[in-house]
C-alpha cells in the first residue's frame, strides 16, 4: 500500500495474535549498588475464552487458544524430528525475538527527541547461537514496516546493533529453516531475507563474479532442501561475530565461516570476527556453590577481591606446598563430597561412600558432545 507521503509500504497481517506477558527478575550486582533487569516472556492468547464455541458445546475449543499460546513458552526447544516440532520451534524463536525487540524499541523511542542514529550507541542485541537469528529479519521488519525508516538506514542500524556468538563449528549443526515453512508462517520475513540476499549477491558478483564462492555465501541453500542458512544470516547481519575460545574462534574464521571472513577482510573489516572466551563467574560457582573453598581462598589471600579479579588467585601457587593449606584444601573437598553423599541419600538415589571417586557431569547427554564420550569412558573403565 502507499502511505500518506506516497511511499510504497508493506504491512504483515499475521494469522495468529499472541500476547507476550513480561516477567521481570531483578539481578543485583556483586558488591555494588547496580541492579539489572532480566525480562522473561510468557505467551498468552489475545482472547482468553471463546464464548461462542462454549455456547455451541465445543468446550475444548473454547480454551484452545490459551493452550496453543502457552505451548510457545511451556517447553523450550521441543524435539524437532517431526514437522510439528519444527513448526513449534520456529514459532518459539519468533515469539521471544519479536517480544524482546518490540519492547527494546518501545523503550528506545520513549525518550523525547530520540534520533534513530543513536540506536547502536544505546542498544546491543546479542544473538546467542543461531536460535535467535530471526532477530535480524524482525529488526528490519520493525524498522522498515512499523517505524517507516528507509531500507538502507534500517539495514545499517540492524548491522550495527546486532552481534552473533557462534557455539558450534559443525556446518550441519547450524540451523536452516525451510523456505516453504517460512512462506507459510513468516512470509514477510522471507521477503526481507530475499531482498537482503539479492543486494548481497549483487555486491558479491561485482567482487568475485558468479560462481561457487558466492553460492556458499548466499543466505539461501538449494540442497538437500531449499532453506535459509541462519548462520550466514547471523554473520552478515551482525556488527561483531565471536567464538567462545581462542581455538574455537580460529576455526570459525578459517573453516566454519572462512568465505565470510575473507569477504569482510577484503572490505577492510578485519576486526569483525573476535574472540570472547567463555567465563565462569567465581561468585556463582565458587562463592555460592562451594563456600568452604571460597573461604579458604579469602583466608590465604587476605582479601575477597579475587571474586572480581581471578588473577589474584595466582598468589595461591606460592603456597601449593604448604602442608597447612593442603590439609584445609582436602577438608574443603571432603565437605563438598559429603554434601553430595547426603543429597543422594536424602533423595533416595543411592547410598555412596564419601571416600569414593566421584565423576560428575551436569549437562544433557547429546550424541555429538563430549558428555557421551565421557559416559563411554566410565563404562569402559
């Protein structure tokens, strides 16, 4: 349709209307007055109850909207071996992405005289793996269709605002959404993806000419099914791309997204791919989870500042041969093992000897992850 200025616009009229109910969780900082807000979402129906269906004795249908809506946020990442599971996953990903981005932009424009050019300085969208990569397309939809920015400005803001953390180096594990499924459930986003890819392909042809190199960079795949490569979309639509360990990041640059790395280097964006080593917060996983060990560190270091600067723990190396420290260390370990033994007994799991060697893992067992190999090793041993 044409707006009041005569500009051509697109409006997406969705088939299902879902209400996103916000649940705020205050996350206080450590030894500081700062507190952040973690906003989670629950899916609710736009209409709670269908009175017409109820009056026509179709009682199950009367509450069907609530059931279908709550399916979106009831169980995250359902089994997607079947089509129904894939559809639910797609809806889930879009629901959480759209709710978050709409809320984010609402907060941004609420301030008087706010300029859109300020968006990258005020907002950062971190896409944790490919699951929320629809954020690139949804941000474009919101900026172009709802806020009525021109395409070039919207794409520039999107690429400066979004960032992508890669967690898997295996190409087959990077999500690909079937085009026919996108056409049925997110047609406007498919249109946007097509336009982004069209402009990208035109740029690549000028750089490399037509051929296999640009086929690999395309946002679309043709085999084994026609689909959108969400990993490619995440890289193209981001300001920064990071791995979670130095070796991992090098593999991302040289293997997983080698063509993209070369493309951005050729454009002068050599710092687009960066490393951000996964951190383990000592405040959660030592101070809260293992207080005897935390107290031991604080006692021998003479300060609790190691909780915010783990480099201070290097001073413990000087004391590694101290018999008193070794005795306290073993006592702290035994306390932790005793808590585990007590937990196992209290919950009727098993009665274990505290002097046993425990091999613990706290992660789902996945067919291509190291946890499964560890299980095989335990059986073998």
